[in-house]
C-alpha cells in the first residue's frame, strides 16, 4: 500500500465527516427556507390586514349595527387619527346592511384639527345618507376633542360614571430661562419677525405674545362651543360652567344636556338602532407597528406629546 493512500479507518472517518457536513448543510438550508417562508407569510398577512379590521357578521343580507371604535388620543400621531377614522366612516355608511352607526368612544381628547376633520366628515355623511342614524356612545371617557367628535352625532349616550365634556382648549409649555441662566448657558436664536419665536421655552415671555396666544385660544374655544351648540341643537341646559372646560360624570352630563341618555354599545344597538347584530370597524396598525416596533412607536408618540407641550400646540 502506498504511504500516501489513506487507510480504511482514515477513509471511513473522512466519509463520516463529509456526510455529517452535508447533513448540516441540508438542515441549514431547510431552516433557511422555513424562516423565509415564515417571514414571507407574515408580510403577506400583514399587507392583507393593513386596511380597517372588520369583526362580526359581514353577510350580504343580514342587517347590522356598524360600530366604529375611537380609542386613545385623536391626533395625527395616534391610531385614532382623522384619516383612519374617516376611512372607517366611509365604509360603515356605504355598507348597505348597516342600519345605523355607533361611534364607540373612549378618548381623553386630541387636537382641534383632527377632531374637526372627523366632525366635518360626519356632517357630510349624514347629509349623504339621511336614512342612517349615527349615535355616539362614550365608554370610560369622551372629553375635549372626543366630545367635539361625539357632538356631531345625532345623539350621545354614556355610562353614569363616564367622564364627559371638558369643552375647553389648552396650550402648554415650559419656561427654562432661569435654569439656563444659573447653568451659565447663553441662548442664541435668530429669527425674522418679532413673534416668530413666540413662547420659546428658553426665552422670556412678554405681554404682547401672551395676548396673541390668548386670542388664538379663544378662537379655538369659540369654534368648539359653536360645534357643540350646533350638534346639540337646543338640548343644552343653561349651566353657568358648561363651557368652562370642566368635566362631568355621565349622570350629571345628562342633567345639563351634554348627553341624551345612559347605556352601552350593546343596549344602544338594540334599543336605539334596532339591530342587535354588531359589525365592528377598527383602525388597523401600520405594517411598521406590526413588525414588533411598538416600543419605538410608543417612545415616538411620547416624544411627540412632549414636543407639543414644549412648543405649544393646541390641545383639546
């Protein structure tokens, strides 16, 4: 036997190693294909479900009560933004089987722009579909911008302990002038226009800028009050602090005309709309959120809220 020729033992060992390597490569390929299929399937399902989620009976003949959920802050950075809610409104009103629509509200408020966009959409749809009744049902809370939206419905219902109302406007900011002075920080800002940096948290305020902000607050407040009066159409009582920004519990809100009765979604669907079968319309999370980046989205939302306070955005 040539000394360069491997022995039987060496040959067998080499064959075992090669076979094991081949098995591992095949297993790795199988797992690779498996994970690719899982990811592909996840993307496909996510893309398929990017639109509004509809839960309940969606048959072609059976009458239903369409329920549109409005949960959380009504603002552009929230899932309950005007664009998504208005898409749900379009679909619910266009559903021939929907005998009525319920706005299921659980929101502390939002920005006046988003609230007004939803309210205006409801007004247009009510004119387009005069035979379809739309009512608002407030859960735990329907205050500020959420009440702005609710007031555009024909009637408003809530629980006796629901938080309702808060017809007011707020703008929040901070002042760091003394803090940066103690730290020895020099504020450098360059702007064209005397009021370009109005309410800059690092600059001192002045009477003129405060007057401008108060005028803007009053303007938005007047718009809010006008919307509530228009929506409630003479049902409001002459309560002195009705538009003071205070909150009301559902039981007391009924007394001053902010709501029309007590009840929940199920009871209102049956007793007011007349159809107990519910078809829920829920705003869907984006693909970005579906890929497990909710932590980042939450951080982003909190940062946007903080920036709105620091840089003085209107909030109702």
